[in-house]
C-alpha cells in the first residue's frame, strides 16, 4: 500500500524518500479520505548537499509534484515550507529515526479527497524534485559553495483504493446524500404566532462534508405548517438554512422536531439521524369550546322570551318582488361557479398554491414591507410551479422567459428579488424594493391570468 524508495531517476546514494499513505484500503463514496505524503531525508544530506530549487528560501528545498493534490492550505504556524506544484506549501514534522548510523527527519503533507462513485480509485505517483550540489569548495566568505548543480527526481508508488457504494439496507427515507458526521441545531422566531402568520425557522447543520455534496432537510410536508420560502447559506463547516413557515391552524402548538439523516462511515459504518428538539409556540386564536347547535339555541331563547303578538304582514314592493324572483337564479349561478372552481382546484392544486401565494404576499407587504423578499420569492416559485425556494436560483430570469414573460419583465423581476434579498442580509438598502415588488406582482398576475393559468 505504501510507496517505495526513489526510482532509477534518483541517485541510489541520495538518502531521500517519498511515500503515499492512507489509513485503510476501503472507503465509502463521498467519504473524506485523508491522504498523507510522507517525505524522509537524512539530516546531513539536507543541511550540506541540497540546493534550493527557487530563489526563495525554503525550510525543505524540495519540489513536490502531483496534479491531483489539492492546493496548499495556509500555514498554521508550525509548518516547514516546501514547494507544491510551484506554490509554497507547509508540511508538519513527522518524527525522526536513525538509519544506518545517520539521523533521518520525516515530514508529512496531508490532503483530503472524496470519491463520487464506487469502484477503484487510482492515485498516480507523486514526484519529488530536488537539486544536489557538486564540486563543493570552501569559500572564505560564503563557506561551503557548490561549483555545479545536478537536478534529480524520485517518485512514489501509485496508491490504489477501493470505493464502496453506500449500503441500501437501513437507509432512511429522508437520507439526502450526507456522508460524514453531523450535528443539528434549530431556533425559531417569533415564538408567538396566529394561524395565517409566518415564522422563521433557522437550522444550523455542522458537518465535515462539503455543502454541495448533500441536500438539506425538506420541510415541505411539516405537519401544521406550510413552507413559504427557503434561504441557504452554504458555509463550511456550518451550513445555515432559514425556512419561512406559515402556521396553518391553531392545533400546531410547536415546531416539530426536525430530522437529518446521514451516513457515518466510521467503522462500523451505518446510517444515523440527528434530531432537533421541538420548539414550543404560543398560538393566538386557539379553538374554543364548540357552541350549542343553532336550532337548540333558538329554542332556548323562545322559551325565555315573553309571548308577543305576531307582527303585521309586510307587502313586497315591485323592486323587492323582482329581487325575490332573481335571487334563486343568482344563487344557483354563484353556486355553480363555486363548484366549477372547486373542481378545477382539485384537479390542479398548484393553482390554489399560486393564488394563496399572491394573497400572502399582499398581507406580508402590508405588515412588514421591509421584509417582503421571502414572500416575493415564494410567489414567483408558486407562479412558475416550482418547489418553494427555487426562485432563489440563478436561473430565475431564464425560467420567467420560458413562462412567456418579455425579456425586460423577466430581468426586472429577477433583479428586484436579488436587490430585496441583498438589502435584508447585509447588502445595500433597497428603498423602493417594496413598491417594485408590488408592481411586479401586479404585472405577473395580469400575465399569468391572461396566458397560462396557474
């Protein structure tokens, strides 16, 4: 598994070696694979014979080459400088030992890799280039000086690893590709809401996997709530998600515990689920005790009321007579229209979502015009028949164009949303943002109602 000593391209007497190492041979797809490049050099050879490969002075006058090695990380303060693919990098001390009566020093450079697909992962050999001085002479001013220079190179053995697929057995239905170790925290605000109002749920997910390699929890079916929008800050190692949730009814007295499924590759590997605690809410407008049936209430009132003489009969005027004739037909027509709309909504629930998103935007704009970015994004997603939060993607303008909007209108809607989001999250203020969003919604409503219904 480990590399051999220098190849024929290096001089056999040069006490220098380079190895590729990994803790084990088998890894799971998307698992973090720590790779160590181990460099060994005899101390007297380092101090007397090696020449720097560049004009810049390095602790280790060596050039390590490996195209697959990630770029060097900043120095933590205790590293030894060397050259990696032409740039400065730092290795940590890896111990010392004695070989054939000579003191050797070892240094390690670490990198983390991930394999996307199962199969064999073949890491090519890395090369270690260095220069050896020849024809040394003693100079009274500069000391021991090399009259000549000989460039040499040794290489490691390649490293082959086996990448295993993630197991199917025991995989939770909510698993969305997260491999590693993760922690989950949640907070919500405000904690006092009424049905029809929104709150913001903030999820912090800390893990050792790149944010782009996994999807966050889907809260589209959270009991008692409706997902209105989603913001995603793909920071590493902490990814922060903000969900705008609408409370549907007063029966939901808490934000339920959120689950996040992941695969922990640490032996023995297996699926795990991180859970948050439920967040209690103070819900205004809780349902009261059911009232007595109307008929019984009327009967009780009649028993308590004194008997009165019957009122004199009223005569219908001509206008009232006509109204009495037309009212049943009007009611029948209205009921038929209601039934047709209800049947159309049942066939197309996305129509209902779009209508509700428009109404929610208007309510949110009236209450908090400075915080209308999320309702505007949810409205756009609903009208485009996209998942909640999808309007935040860079492809919004092209999606609006595909929906039939003119180019200027599509660009203006995308720019309005971008400006609103920037203003809410630390960017420049957007004084006319609410007015622009209101105008955009009016224009889009006319377009969608005249063209493709939603």
